[in-house]
C-alpha cells in the first residue's frame, strides 16, 4: 500500500470554480481560464503515489502548483475535487477533528520561514505541538530533547532562536516536526531561505537523518539540483499539471517532453547517472565448484584475461587471471583460492559516475558493482566511464554553442 495516494486532484482558486471545469476539458490554458472565468488553476488533475519511507520531491517553477499540492495533502488548502489517501484513509472525507488528529500524529510540516517563537527556548519551540496536544510536561520535554539530538542540536536546548544561525533555526523546525514521531514529513521549500553552503549541508544532513528515521518525506523545491540530490523520485509540475514522475536518472535520461528536457539540459549528468545505468554483465566462475580448467575455458570463450569469482550466493570473492589459472592447472592444483586476488575496486549500484572515475584510474581491473550483501551485480570499466564523461562534456558544449536570442 502507498503511504500517500493522490488521484485526479484539482484545486481551483476563485468564486466559481465549477465554471473552470468545462474549459479544462476543452483544453484551455491556465491563462485563458483566468481571463474567461476569473478562476486560477492551482492543481490540474494531478495523480501520483508516494511509497512508504520514500523521499518524494515535487518541483517546478513559481506558480506550477507544487506548494498547493503539499498543502492539500494535509488540507491546509481544501481540494476542489479529487481524492487524497493517507494509507487507506481518504482524508478529503474526514471530519475536522479527525483531520486535526492526523496532523498531530501522522503528518508534520516543516516551513521555509522556520516559524519559530522568538520568546520561547529551542526546546520550548520543539515541544509546542506536543504541548497543544496535551502531552505531560516531562514526556514532551524528553521527546523535544531527543528530537534536537537527532538533528545535531544537543546542547542548544535552552537557547533562544535568535542565538542560532539560519541553518540551526531550520534544524529546530525539523526537530519540531520529528518530535511527535510522524509517519510523514511535509517540507515546503524548507532550505530555500538558506545561503548555498548551509543549504548544501542541510541537504546532506537530511539524507543522513532519513537513513536513521526512515520517514515518508514529501519535499517541495524549485531547484533541480536539490531535487536530484535528495529525491528517490521526482514529480515535475507545470501550470498545475504533473508533467513527469520518475527517478532522477529516469528524468535525466528520458525526459517526458520539451519542458522537462529544457529543465535538465544543463545538469551535470555524471553526478546523477549511476553505476547501475552503465554497468555490464561480469564474466564469473563459482567457488568451490569451479577450478582452473573452467576458469580458463570461460575466459577464452568470452575473450578476456580476467574473470570474477563468486561463491554459491553470488557474493564477490575476488578475481583470477588466465595466466594464474594456467599455471595452477600445470601444477596439478584445483583450488582457485590459491590464486584469488581480493584487492579489487568496488562500488555500489547507486554510485554516481563522477565518483567512479578516481577508482577506475587506480583499478587494475574493471570496478565490481556490488550491493549491500556483496552480491556481484555487474562491472564498469574505465572506457565506459570516460565515454559517459565525454558525452556529458559534449552535451554541455552543445548547449553553450546554441545561438542566444537578442530579444530583451
């Protein structure tokens, strides 16, 4: 079951939203509908699902509808039409009391402007929602301190927000959202007010925190680099429409239309395209089942001088060369462990290409791509990495060579 399911969601701002629907069905643009009815299309028939424990990013330019979608998820903005399910519960139909309970226990929101009370201490700010919910003082203080420790603010609990930097204040906002241990975090342009260095640090810390707490996170941004960095999947919006939903790699390599293509054309693909996308199948033999004769035959058959060695569970053990295998056979021996070389470079399938190159330069053999259980998934050689880097460079040069308009 999806953590959040959105189906045919509309939000029409204006006095007579029903007047907009015939025009939407007729294919009228957002501006045309505004001119004819006075209504503004905030969300136009949006449908998508968000998986449990997923970092789902919704991005788009100003006016695309991304923040409106987020606020519909907890009904800070009431949808005009459509359904939103949290788990199996349709929140567009729940009572105000039930909605309040959902906001307190299942969903928390982190805003761009921090929203901290200047007269309260950091800990008092974090426990505010718990206090409103009626939690006893000692219990809510304990939860506040635990949340602040998670976001790296241990020792700052009794300071005032004005004594903290912008990045630290945003961590307080994040701790407040985490304090009631929600299933879902809604983050609306949470890092946009921070300077670039602090923003990059906060992105890294969010990824580290997510690895620890495993929440379902819906993150709003207008910054493609930020979306590509933190999103497991990304929804790109334009004029209220969801134009494309996909992984960062899918969006970069297979943009849905010219709008998405224009968005991604200047992105450094090597920071996003991963080893998984360029790896190839590795020649392998298995120990203890196989010996030098099998190793030699396999290498001769596929025209290589090295083969990768795995155990019965396909966990990587090392490599053997054809020269070593021939000598072992000539010596009348069969145990490949005697010639097994284990000093090989490896990387995970999610490793970006730009991080593979330093490994490839040092590696004697193609880089082994292994998962968390050390299962061999494939290999990546230096030539493949260089070819992808060269393609990225050519694309960038091509973009720069395009004639620029002189219109002002």
